[in-house]
C-alpha cells in the first residue's frame, strides 16, 4: 500500500467523531457572542445553553423533572459525586455491589473506599457479557446499601437488564446507580419507567457532544449529600450552598460552549431517530462480525453486542501491534489495551487486552468493509508479521 490511506475512525466508544455540523455551528455561535448565564450577567443576548441542554438531555433520557438532571465534567466526575454523596453519613463497612464488567470510573472510587474501610465491596462475575440478576439477588445481605454498575460494557458492548436488576435491588432497599456512559444516545432510554435511583451520562460519546461535558439524573436529590460547594449565581447572600435543584450539585461556571454543543448533538439524534441509529449500528456490527468470523485466527469476544462495539484479538499477535498496523497501513483508528476495564479483561483474555472497534452514526458501510478486509489480511499473515519497532 502506498501513500497515506484515508482516515477511518472506529474509536467512538472513547470519543465520537466526527461531530454533526450542527454541533460545530452551535459552539461557534456561542463563542461569537458574550456569555449569557442566568444569574451571572445583566445581558439578555444569546441563548441560555444550560437550560437548552438540560431540557434536551432530559427529553432523550426520559428524565423528569429536568431540574433533577445535573451537569458535571464527565461520567467519571458524576460517579464520584454520586458515590461519595450517597456514602456520606452511611455506616462504615456497609456492603456495596458492583460487577467485573465495570469501568475504572466505578471500580476505582469503590476500591478506594474499600481500602479506607468505608465499605465492604463485592464484585460480581459475568458470563458471556452479562451479569445474572439471580446472582445479584443472592449477593444482597442485610447491610447491602448500594449497587453501582454499567448499563453497557465499553469493551463487550453487552447491555445489562437494568429493569430486572433494579426491581430486585429496590425490593431489597438497595440504592441503584447506573453508569450509562456507553448507552446514552445509542439505544432508547426512558428513565421514567426504569427502577434506577441515579443514571450517569457523558456528552462526548453517543450524545455527539464535546469532551468535558456529562452529568447525571437523580430521582430523589435528598438521597445524595452535596459534596461540592461554591458560587451558583443564586441566593448569594447565604454562605451555605443552595439545596434546591439543580444548584444542589452544580457549583461554579458551566462549560457553556460544551453544553451548546451537547444540546445540538441531542437535537441531531432526535431528528435522526434513536431507533434509526440503533438499527443501523446493529446491521453494521452484524456484518462486521460475520466477515471477521471467516478468518480462524480472529477471536471475537462478544457474538451479539447490543452496542456498536466489536472486541477481538488476532492469534499470534499483540493487540497493540495490531492497532499499530491498522493505523499506519490502513488509516484505521481503533483502540487497544485494557480499556480501563481490568477485571473484564482478566476474565476474557487473561488480562492481555484486546482491539476494540466502535462505530457511530457516521460510520459508512464502505468503511466497515475496508476495516473487515484489513483485519482479515493482518490475521491471514499473522505468523509472518513482525512487531513494529
């Protein structure tokens, strides 16, 4: 192959790209005008992007009322606020559940609290990409207070049955925090009908917004103690942070350009149709997996993912080397390594990591075909490949 191949971006589970033109236009328009922020200016020019984004994300997630939707830096920030806020005032050593499918944004905060003897942590296993709701029920004890788990795996693309799991947890009085970083924007979500207490999202993946945006929906704000305090532009004479929503959890200046882009990203999804997005992704993933299965040297770790994610390895090659070859020879940008999910990889590949392809609405059928051919070509010559220096 000669020359520089055209870029094929298949790393959307990390950060989606490209962004819709409307997202870029919204950010550009915001930056062209003075900042309009309720309570922080006498100006009335421009859009209230915080309100616009809050209403948009609330609509697409079925999160009602909108003021219970809180903006943060990202999903990791949201999980830390929720976990820390829930455990504030709880008895030391209370029991918390999570899963081996989870990302370090869940595992690390909980492990820190376990190391401090604040909690007793149980990490539940998975089989074929799924956590058994019956195993969760069996793990609940009299001192179990909290479960934090992923909705969709960032490695396997498997989507958990949070409706059934939430019902079991609530029947036993266990608080339920769900990490929706990978699912929001990819599949239909209606929090008004799901038995979850708090749901976390990020703006820069399936919602097609910018990095540095995210947040959470909390059903009962009183269930989470505020852990950050500062300026809100409201009730400024009081030295105590406001307890009303959403100010209870939002302190300081918002990421206004990011929220302008997030509102535009959600509007693009609504206009396209979440079912349309989901169906296209399912078709493309199915075709890619079918193509890759033709080559016996390729190991695929999830047969029927519910998200546009394909994890695989090539026998005889390190995943980092495969990623290097895909990028340099074929212009295909993927992700390699442990994907911040060490317990998952310990279970599926002995902890060596894998290559992950992740698609978006903007991924074309032609790009999927080129990627499949490139991976099969590498796999077909795996024995003769030389690791790049």
